[in-house]
C-alpha cells in the first residue's frame, strides 16, 4: 500500500464538493480555488470528461474513503504517550493507587 499525501484544508473542501455531486461543470470549476484543483488533477483524483465536466476518479474515491476509514487506535494503549508530551508537567505520571483487598482467613 502506498502512503497518500495528507489532505490539506483546501483539498479536503474541494474533494468534499465532488463527493456531493457526480460532475462539476467547467464554469463552476473556474469559481473554485485553483491550487487544490490543480493538486487533485495532478494526483489523478479528479478528471475531466468532455460534455459532462470534472468528476472524482476511482483513485480519488479510494483516497477519500481511506481518509474516513483509517483506524487510528493503538495496538497497545498501555504504552506511554509520545515523547513529545511531558506527562510529568501535567502530573499524569504518578503511579496508580494500589487497593488492598481484604480476604477472610481460612477461605479456600
């Protein structure tokens, strides 16, 4: 699997427009910011079909889907947080309080 470049805010907003409608007319495309438009064209995430307009390609739909379905949970949440976060500064590195459970003597 190849790693996709992240969506910028502008690319995200433009890609979202393409998810809401099948085609975007040429004159409508001219009203949009051309920087994310160019990025989507270069990445192959949108294409132009004469007579219909611009549309999201299969690669674009896959990238959009990957953005929304990527699992970001940790495999082992008991490991410490990233080294860029200082837990001591927030008082979070104190050991957990131990609870002693009293049992009846002679219980099996």
